[in-house]
C-alpha cells in the first residue's frame, strides 16, 4: 500500500483533498494524514505535502462555492425529495450562521468534517462575496493543512522511531493510548456538528 502512495505521488493528495472539499465525502483528511506520515518516513518533503493539501482544499472549496452554491443554488437541492428534506432542515441554520459569522464559519468549518465539504455551498447559497470567501477559505485551508500535516508528521515520525526502538511493545502502547484519544476526539466533533 505504501508503494501505491509513493508511486502515485502528491497529485493523488491534491485530487483527494480537492474532491472532498468540493463536496464528495471521500477521505481527503485521511489522505493528508497518510502523506504526512509518509513524509515522516522520508518519502516526501512535509512542506510540499502542506502546500499541495492547502491548494487542493482551496481549489475544491472554490469549485463548490461557484458550481453548487452560486450556479446550482438551492434549486439544486429541491430536485430530489430526500435531499430537499435534508436541505430544509439544515440549510436555514447554516445560512443564519453564515449571515452572522460568515468569515469565522468558513475558516473554522475547515476543521469540522461535515462542514469541511458543505460550507462552501452554504457560502455560495448565502451570496457571500467571493473575495471575502476566498480570503477566509484560503486562511482556513492553509491552517488546516499545516496543523493536520504537522501533527501527523511528528506523531508518525515518533511512532516509526519508537517501533524501531521498542518493537511490538510500542505498537501496543500507541493503540492503548491512541484508540481512547481517537474516540474522544470523534465524540467532541460529533457534539460540535450537532450544535451547528
């Protein structure tokens, strides 16, 4: 599996993050984490991983803003009954939040899984000015790519070093500590998403 990622290179990371940011729920953030860990093993330069992921996030969000938010509009969601019911429940709250806290929502939305691939649409529906969206979106995309990549890079580097030094015992310790931490982070994200 490592060979697949190292062979296909950073364009794969760009495409994965861009497609997720556009609005299709594929694992863009997981791809970023994978490439950051590969960088910690010497396969890539972490700076390029960050630049490519940030560029994919910005391009994908802008495509979603224009193609779905502005050109498609709310009418796009009224074509299918199941999507119409979802949009009637979620979009008014999203648009109200966008009206009050537009820039902050675009920036911090990058760090919340469901908002990561829908916030650009909502900004487009809400007729947010594009230059304002672009500023906050670029700031969020760069901050997200940098934070996630560096955390994965340093944790990945530490994990590889510990496994080389301590062998299987290191894996057991990481699993015992990592699994509860992962569950706690997911629960916190779910609570935050439920409030939005």
